[in-house]
C-alpha cells in the first residue's frame, strides 16, 4: 500500500489485481483490511504481507 495503489497476487503470482485507492491514514490498530469476492465460492486468505515503502527520490 503506497497511499494510492494496492496490488493483490493470487496463485503464487500467476494472477495480479492492481487497484488505485485513496485511503485515510492507517496506523497500528487503526489499519483495517476489507476483502470481497464477486464470485459465488468462498475465498480464504492464507497469507498476507504488507510493508512500508520509502519516499520516492525525485531528481
């Protein structure tokens, strides 16, 4: 999450979904994740990784 883009990888990276979002600041216990499925089958999240990114260097 870089404050505007979220990428989701499925099937060991075989599928990727990228979405532009505009979240509010999420720090510690204020961070939340909502997952939805437009299909009919249930989805189970078995692994979730998130990390902070450094600020972009602009020359």
